[in-house]
């Protein structure tokens, strides 16, 4: 690592001051924040966008497409029989020969005017069938959770690449200078396979990583100043820190990493006033809370986070990612019926409430809603009643922001094992997301290690024109 020469006394006095300040993140902000900037840091899209903001509902663990959004009559017909040899070798961690085909757990029915078939697992989401475009031909590259979580979130199965939200923040910025462009609402049970790098900034500047938030008086830990610190004292301290930071940067040729860190602290200070009010859902009407299922024990927690997501979008946050599923989540190895009954019950009504609320507020027209996990499940059984991981063919749905609702795009084979028609890679999916935001994925790049890096990687990727109205 190349070290720049420093002034010993300046560095030491600065270090001592920061050590003795005793404040949280907000205390490390620059005094320049006291004077609001003329406008938010927003970059212009490449062309007119269909979407201005995104909510990604990430079902961690791998929801079963053949039990939720991809009806396969052949699975019922041949249930209990071994996988036909005509399907060839299947890359799975289980012995395929010992695991016969398993029929869909719940019945599928045509929904809405479109007749889009959706499982009885999701009666409330099914009421919005005419708004959904179900991509039934997604496919990825790994049968393991961490790698697949990374791929869906960053485009690469390897840890360390920037997440989709970070790329969007990097390309478009936030519509509110007092809030981050990219916010993450993790499952309070924790345990995401692969961990926080799923929403990390990778090689992009640190200021573009996802900011995790939670309900309550402390949406972000260490955000508030220490007790007893007056506004006048804080302003004086921040003024001095601003001068020290500027000198520190000048001595290091305005190092990008230091600049990004300073910007993150600046944002923390601005959020001190806005974030606590933003997460106070008590301001919402009782009718709205009921719409999200906050009045019911089973749906309260996820409903609160869905409502928070809507409030953040209204405040100018560009990209919100909301996770469902703790350590195992939707990972139904032992019993699909038990697992999916629990997780569908937790999420079905809140998600339907979110869709309804966005419509009522006129936000659906330019808000992109995404639902999906890191992969789907196998058509074969596991342990009699469960299913193993399946990245070779699975479902994701989109709604809002110019999406052609009430339809399915692409298809898996007759048992739901592999994508076969209008196949959609993860890179194609990401290219489509960026296209809806007005970004040409080929032109959203960041120079790193001698290369112009992009979300969709070096290989060819195409946005899915057939799902856009």
C-alpha cells in the first residue's frame, strides 16, 4: 500500500480530537452541511425512464416456482415417478435417482381478467395478477445460496462486486440530499447467506453502499449525537472537523476513499433530523396499517417493513431492498408445504397491501416492484416432502413502471426443471432493470483495475423488450 507523507502534529491532533469527541456517526459530519446544498445530487439518465424508483422484495432461501408461479400439470401426472432419463444429468447436491417427482403442493387457478395462473399459497397477491409480469425463464449459475445471492444482487457469483442498488445510486444519485439513494431493510432474524456484501458497494466508492435501516427510534445505530451535546456545540465541533478533513484530504491529493468516507459522514448528519420521522409509522392511518397487515400478528413485522419501504420512496430514496427470510428462510428442503405456508402467510398480505397503496398514491406508474429469490426449487422431492435448490429455471415477477402486467414471459420445460423458452439470464434481468430506470447498461461503467467495469459484466446482455409496454 502506498502511504502518503503526513504532518505528524496535524494528524495526531486530529486523531485525538476525534477520539475525544465521543459522538456517533452524525458527530463526524462536516460543518458544510449546515448550509444546505442548492439541490440533490442527481445524475441524468441516458434516456427517458419508465421507473424513477425501485422496491426489490427479496425472498431469501429460494421460493419454489413450481408451487407458486409456474404451474406444471406434468408434475401432478408423474408425481412419485423418477425423473425421466430424457432430461439428462442434473447438477444437484442430491441423488436424483432416489428423489421422485413431487406434485405442486397447492392448486393453481387463473386470476384476474388476464387469467394469469397463481398458486393458492398467495391469495392476496393473486388479486393483483393483472399487474404482474411473471418471468418464468430465469436461470443462474450456482446451486449454492451465497453464490446465487451474490449473482442476483451483483451479477457475479463471487463476493466483492457492487450490488444493483449501489450501481443505481452511483448512476442516478438520490432525489433527497438528506437521505441515501439505496436503503436496505434486512430480515430481523438475520442470517442472509453471503451476508452484507449482497448490498455492498464493491469497488464503487463507499458512499454508494446500501444503508441498513430498521423501525423504531433508532433507525440507524450511532446516528444521534451523545447526550448533553448542544446544537451550538455540535456546530462548532463540526466546523473544526470540516477544516481538519479538508486539510487531511489536501495532504493526500483528495484520495477518493477518504472523500467517500467524508460524504458518508455528511449524509449521516443530514439524516439525524429526517430518518427518525421517516420510520415513525404511527403517522399512518389505521386503514393503511390494516392494508399492510400490521394489525395481525403473523403479518405485522413484514407489513411494517413494506410500509417503511413506501415511506422511503416518497421521501426520495431511489432504491429500497426488503428481505424476507432469516438463516434458512424459504429454503424448503424438508417440507415445502410447512415452509411456504409460513412464509407466504407472513408476506402475502403485506405485499398486496404495498401494491394497492402504491396504486392509490399514484406511485405505481413510475415505481418498479420486483419479487423473487436467489433461485427456485427442483421438481423432484427431497426427504419426501421438500425440494432442493434449482438455479436452472425459476420465476421472478415485476410490476409497475411500464411493465406489461397480467402475463407470463418465457417458460421452463414440462416439469419446471430448466428454462427453455425466452431464457432470461441474471445479466439480462439486470440490463432490463437499468433500462427501465433510463440507463443503458453498456454505458454505466466504473474504471477499476485497468478495466471499465459494469453491472452486467463483460458478456453480452440484453434488456427484455417483451415485458415492457
